[in-house]
C-alpha cells in the first residue's frame, strides 16, 4: 500500500508541474499577443496621424504638450479626465455593444458563442436596470472620489502630468508590473470576500448574476468595488509613480479584460472568459484573473475536471467551442 501511495504521489507531481507551466504559458501567450498588437496599433496610428496632419517630431509628445497648455495650472482636471472619463467611455462603449446582444439576441450568430446556454436569453430588463444603476453609482461616487484622493499621493511619487511622456518600452514594463500586482491583490481580496460573513454582507451582490454579462463586471457592493476592484488596479501605478498616459491606458485595458471575463460569450480571437464564468456558476473556484495563484492554492482543482477547462483557450476559428467540446449529456433520473 505504501508503495502504491508513493507511486501515486510521484505521478501527481509532474502533473501539477505541467498544469502550472501550462497556465504560465497561456498567460505569456495572451500578454505577449496583446502587447504585440498594441505595439503594431500604436505605431500604425502614429504613422497615419503624422502623415495626414503633417505633424513633425514625436506626434504623441506634441499632443500631450498641447493638452498641458490647455490645462495649465489645472492639471488635476486633466488627471481626473484621463483616469475616469476616458476609461468610463471605453467601459460603456464595450459594454454597450454587448448589451445590444444581451437585450435583443441579435446579431444571432453571436448568441452561438454563449457559454451558459439558455441563460440571459434575453436578459431580465428590471434586473439589468438595477445593475446599471449600481455600476453608475460605483463609477461616480466611489471611483471618482478615490482618484481625486489619489492625485496628491501620486504627486509625491512623481507628477503624473509631467511634461515628458514615458517611452513605449517603459510602459510595457509598467503594464507587466500592473498586471502581476493586480493578480496578487485581486486574488486574495476576492478570496477573502468569499468568507461566509463577508460574502453574505458584501460579495453576494456581485454573485446575483450566476450567468454574468459584460456590464455587471462593476456591479458590486461599494466596499467590494473600492477594495477588490479599485485597489488592485491602483497600487501598481502608485508604486511605479506612473504617468497619466500609462494610467489611462492601464485602466482602459483593465476594463476591457474584465468585461470580456464577464461577457458570457466565448468569442473568437479574444481571451477566454470560461475561467471567471465558471466562478460565477460555482462560486468556490477560480478566484484570480491569470490562474497561476488558483493553481498554487488548488482553487481550480474542480474546474480542471470540467469541459469548461478544456474550452479555456483562445478560439482561433469560428466554430463555437461549446459545439466542438460540448458538455456531456445530463443523466436521466
């Protein structure tokens, strides 16, 4: 018996190592692909704008200096616009497109990519209205005051509205640090919110949506929004003394990722939302964003035994993964 137990333990270790390397490879692939696309997009936009508007020198630096001259001695207004209004515009633009599908079921082909089939088809309008009110409250009465409070702290670390823009390579380094910082803080704060006392009083609100949609990514109790949504995203920029341009890009990207994670559709060529969707379905699995800490703590063990785990990949074709990797038929009583 001891020999068999030892053999089983010996076999499990390579499996665990394989899983964590698999998670890290997927994370590296997603971040790497995203950064390459961002570099290509950045360079392309710069080139075209310089060509059409005849800008000389560094286009982005010139535009930034123009903004500084407009908001001279009122840089705090520029800071608030860059850290709140631009990311909020990105949030509602992406969420609004998904809301069209959620409320009308059209275009029909997108519904084929729904993860939890038969759910939110269409979404409950009263429940949606209440959720949107909460999201707006969190954005304007929690996020906005927090960022106003953050401005003097950032001024101590290095003026976020300083004249010189960061290099693109420095921004990529910051983005990596922001991502890792958010992963650690979000995982542990999120898992703490699943403590029975905190869950009942605070986090249960977010889990009213067992089949999530994009807009409810910010549907949360105000305390949760401050501690688990805002704080993990803010610590990285404060720690790095980041420029306003870095923060605007980071907050906008963070919104896009959390919307995709909650959207309820496994769409082609986008990061897989299966991981977080499963968390909303089962509550006690998949607490993080990247999956590395979930593996280290074993909080994805049940998830790894499901078809959802097999579908947890970037879809590189147009056949829905729910069709190519379907759920097993339910057993009849």
